C-alpha cells in the first residue's frame, strides 16, 4: 500500500489537494479522507483521484467491496 501511495503522491498533489489520508482498521477495512480547499477543487480532482485510488484495488492492496463514497464538510479540526 505504501509503495502505491508513494507513486501517486505527485499526481494527487498536483490536483490542489490539501491532503489525502488512508487508514486501515483492525478488520482490514480501509478509509480514505481527501481534503480540498473548496468545492471546485474537489470536483476538478475527483476523476484523477478515483483513478489513483483504483490502483489499490487493482493491485490487491485493498478490497473494493469496502469502498463507500460520501461528501461532507469539516466542522472542526483539532
């Protein structure tokens, strides 16, 4: 997983992404949190980011059945 993330870091950074974080739970489910500065940046980056994340499924680093997409606003960061 780390090798794939390192390879896609540049392409994702070029999208104007504030950050993309990946976490794996004890049950091997994964969570990806992508933060963008605004809605326009989010929409512009969606296709490229999804293609990059798709590699994790294609290369067997993550189970595609765990993918769930949703959108929300950060209400507080601490």
